[in-house]
C-alpha cells in the first residue's frame, strides 16, 4: 500500500545528534528512539524527549510495537537520578516519562515511576510531570503509588478498539485499561488523565466513536489520535491510511464529547507536544 504524500516525513539524524549524545552518555533510553517515532528529529532538535525507564525489554508482545519482548534486567536504582540530570540539561519545563511493561516485577515498576517523579519534583518544583504508564495488571497498590507521586498528568493508551485487541494487544485487556484511567479520576481528581489511539489498524468509525465515549465515561480528560505506521514488515500491517479530514472529524467529535484537549493528525503521538495539553 502506497503512503500518501502527507506521510513521508523523514528523520534528520543531524538534528538528533546533540540530544542523542547527551542521553546516551547518561545511559538513558527514550521511547522516541525505541519506537522509531517519526517526530524524533523534530523533538530532539527542540531538546525534548520522552524518557523510557525500566530498561529496553518488555514482557509483552504487542504486534504494533517496536520495543523488544525479552527478559528484562533488574531495575536500575540510579536511573531516576540520571533522568533528573537529563531534565536539567535539556531545560525541560514539562517532563514526560513512560516505561516498558514489567509484568515480572511485583509492582510493575510503579515504585520506580514514583521515585523518579518525586526526585524531579524535589529539585524542580515548577516543572510539570506527565506519566504514560502500563496497566500494572490492574494492581490497585501500584496505581495508588503512581497517583501519590505528584504527577499532574497520568496517561494510559487504549491504542485501538476492543475488537482488535486479540491481534494487536495480545496480553492487554480493554476493560482493565479503562479501569486504570477511571481509578485516577475516582481517587485523585486533581490529576488529568490522558489516552491515545492509533488509526488505520482495521477499526471502523463507529468503533472509534464508541471508544471515545468509553474514555469519557472513565473521566478521561485528554486524547491523542494518530496514524499507525508499521515499524517493519514483521509488525501488524497498516490496513488503511486515514484521510486528513477524517482526523479533523474525529477531533470535533471528541471535543463534543467533552475532552478538554484533543490532538488528532497523522503524526500525532501520545507524547508529541505534550506540554500543549496544559496550555
């Protein structure tokens, strides 16, 4: 299937070099690099990045994702302090942190999320902090730890419609993911919640609108919608390239449902221009 003209963005490695070198020197991973994000050079050139904590190996095998499924290493206890160093060097006013899924850990890595947020909050109290978390297998203990960390935004991506979960998110559960988002609105009402959807996996318009309604039912505040692009021929194939005006239609539908901020365009990703959600 031929990509349309609006989906031919190129990554400029020269624009990435300085930020990439600094992060590499600190031994830090970013989802920008691991997921081969098409916005990589744009974000790195602006000295922004989304930190990927808890290693590079994931315990799940989502067929859309470029992050490797393999046995992870034990958590690096010094990682939170290195993230703080990077935040300071980059001069970030809005910090976005995500992780691989760590079903091998008792708390799913929630404690490392919380430690990282607290360290940043202590040193840079004016910075806003956003987390993009896994589902922690629905553990209330893990979710409480994250809720109490001090993050202003907590995101968890549904990624796609429930009918596609068996093919796309094999070890995830749609209702569990909704419950994760609902937890924060029920127990931590000052936290803004966020989710993201990929389009072009074979979903129907009615299914997308239904997911939006489910998200609002869970109290979700922010929504990102972007075009799925397969990282390689081994990954789940793109079924459709969504027309530009359809992204606009979905944005209008989401705003009508009450989302406080919506980003909907082919190259939108959940952490792309993340600070704009709070503006």
